[in-house]
């Protein structure tokens, strides 16, 4: 699946909803959504933003396009730091509301979305992730489940961070790149790193990093990490250069993967590949330095078992620095479930 960069909309008052709705509708039209589907997208973003204003007073809506094979879709993520939802099942039923209003928001969004995920703890806000597909809906991936946040620093249109995955069914490679600085020049460096992956994702991460170093000559350079998982061998290989955090959450242990100092494309001091055991049911969480590193997933009851999009959204909501582009990528191995 291809995940584009998100557009972020800060929601604090009803007047901000119409501009966001127009952007979402325009994106849907550009993807070839018919009138009915465009109307569904408009209704979902309106309901999500209205819920934020009613219940939390302020929050954020993140919108982007998705592409999987020949299927096109739109992902909508809504996050807030409000009072949270004490009984999600009850509030999903039409007619139930904690503010005296109609109470059809969550139920309507769930019905209109082909994918709907929600996470909330009472007094600690809420996160919703929804996907609306166009004419075709792709079959669910039975091996990998992915979610991410990828947003440029305020004032920029393009993001200097980028990530991608490639898989042949047995081997999965994840690349996360943070181009130096931000803006178009940083994006060019990260895009050059991504271009190396399709023809090399079965090669060792150390070799791929060395090839990226050559490919990024003439750019600003980038911090880059590469994870390669081979399920058949139960093995994870990792190589990283620069300030990108990457952790593996296995059923029985946690590992923080080590990167070396340097800049791919400019000052590649040392490339070292590490090999770890990979267990079914493991999860990878990686992020650029636009996210603070002091987060602890155990501080959020039940979050680790939620959809990766919700995990990425909650970490972004609570730990974004706001001084740089930010990317959070979460990948779960669901092959054993």
C-alpha cells in the first residue's frame, strides 16, 4: 500500500470545518470518487470535526490518499486530548450523546467507512482512523498491518521525511528516511533513498545503505534506517545511520535498534548490520526526530493491541515536537492471527 503525506487541519471552531471539507471533497474528486462517495467523505470529516468541537473543544484532522494495487482511497484520522469516551460501545449506538445532541456521529462514521478504528481512554482523549475506498476495496492483508503519520513542518507543503515498504510475501523491507532540514531539498534526498528500495529490498540492509549513499550524492543527504524481516528464517536485519528511532516489540521482549552517526549521501562513517530474532506477532515502531523519544506505550492501556494507525496517531498527538517534519510508522505482523 502507498501512503501519501497527510494534510493536517487544526479544529477549534465550526468556521474551520468548511475549508477542511472542501479539501477532502477535492481530494475525493481527484481520485475519481463518484458523487455518492464524495458525499460520504464530506459527511465523515464533518462529523469527525464536529465531534472534536463538541466534546474536546480542540483537536486535529489528518487527511491523505491511499493506493493499493488499482484501489484508491482516502484515510481520515481524528485526534483530540479531550475527556475521552467512557463507553465506546454505547456511544457507537445512534441517539446516545454526552452533550445532549443527536448522538449519531460515531455510528454514522462507522457505517460510511470501509475501515473504522477507535481508541480512547476516559479523560485522555480519543483517536479515530477511517478509510473510504472508491470503486474497489482491496482485500485485507493477512500478513502485515500498517499505519503511519507523515506531516511536514508548519509552513511547508512537502515533507522532508519519507517511508516505504516492499514485500515479496516472505521478506518485508521497511525504509524510513529523514532528509536534512525540511522542504523540497530535504524531500529530494528522501525520495532518492526510496527510489533505491524496489530493486534492492531482498539485499542486505547494509548493502542497500551503501547503494543509497551513492544515490544520494549531490543531495542534502539524509538519516536513514532499514529493517528487513524474513519470517521464514525468523530473522530481522537492521542497519541505520543518523537520528531515527526504531524499536521492535516482540511478544516476550523489546529491542531498541542501534543506528550510527553520519549522513547518508554525505558523511557515511560506518555501516553496521545487526541481526535479531523475529517472532510472529511482533510490532515495529519507527519515527523521525520530529517526535520526542520519551513515549511509553505501556502508559496507554490497550493501545498496543490497537490498529497501527491509532498507535501512530496517539504518539504523534502527544509527542510531536513541532520544530521539524514528523513521521511515525507502525507495522504489525498479524500472520499468526
